[in-house]
C-alpha cells in the first residue's frame, strides 16, 4: 500500500510556497550553489545553552512519537532548492512507519536545509546538526509524505520532522566533537561553515557539544542496527 500523508496546514502552505516562489523567481535566482566549494563562503548558527536544553528535552520526549523513524544512508549530497533543501537517501531499516522497506530510495526535504544569500545573509540555515554525508548511516525522523512535482526525480518525498528545535538526523558514527574555543569562551552566534565543517553539531561551547553527543548516544541505543546495510 502506498503511503499518503495529509500534512498540517503550515506544511501544506510551505509546499505551495516552494512552488510559487520557484515559478516566479526561477529566472532571477542566483545559483550560488553552482560554484565549486560554495559552502566555504557561508556561515552557520551555533547552539546556545537554551537551545541545547530545549533540543535535548525534545530528543528524549518527542522524537519517539514521529510517524516515520528510519535508518538511512545518503545517496546524494544536499541539494538547495530555493528556500529549502533536499537530499536522497537509501533506507536501511524501518523502525516506525508504513509503506516503506529496506532498499527503498526516498527524497527528504526540509525548510531548514536552506541557503540564504542576499545583501544581508550568506548563510546555510541548518538547525545545529551537520549535513548528512555519503558513506555514513543516520537515524532520521520524518513527519510524512508530501506530493511535490518540481525538481524531483520519480521518488517519494518526505518532510523532515519539524518542531524539535534541531534537525533530527543523527549519525551512527561520531564525527568531530571537539569545539575549538578557549575554556569558558563560547563561539560567536554564527561562524564560517568551513571552520566547523567536520563537526557533528554546531555548538557554542564544549559543554553544549558534550550534552548533544550524550543525548544522541542515548537515542541511538533505542534504535540499534539489527540488519546489515543494503547495497
């Protein structure tokens, strides 16, 4: 049975907005992502203590209620699409959700995977979690399927779970978890992405990074690998 998802009103409005914006602005949109190493010129926001406390609480209390919980492997890099972004994944294991199975490929879209470049901003709007990278496995939480017809291959499209305060995509391996700041001196609110490109979370301090890594490990223990990776 093919899964169908009726998104909440604000999700539906966002989907319509993607299409309208793309149709109106397609001819004038500056495709900064077409340039090699474009990420080196962008900044990213770092997590403060309040956002950390809020994110950890939601990881513990809210994510288990997500309609779809999957172990996935990226099969593409992140692709910015106007005021959103998309990435293709191969499903390795299904922990929650109907209509999908190991071996399926899907697109995941999120408004937080967004590149903003104008007179004020040159930023990638990630919610404190680094972009999923090919060659690694991730635990991902989705809110459901949507119907999008522009800029997508013939694969089902799913929305990343919103309202958590962080992007709910967690690597089964640990990336760089060292925050390179003097003790007691946090990072600036935004930093060049190239300075934190290898970090798992974007954190203002080592204490915040450690709290996020600990929360991730606790979460991953609830969804262990029980099958081998699909080819």
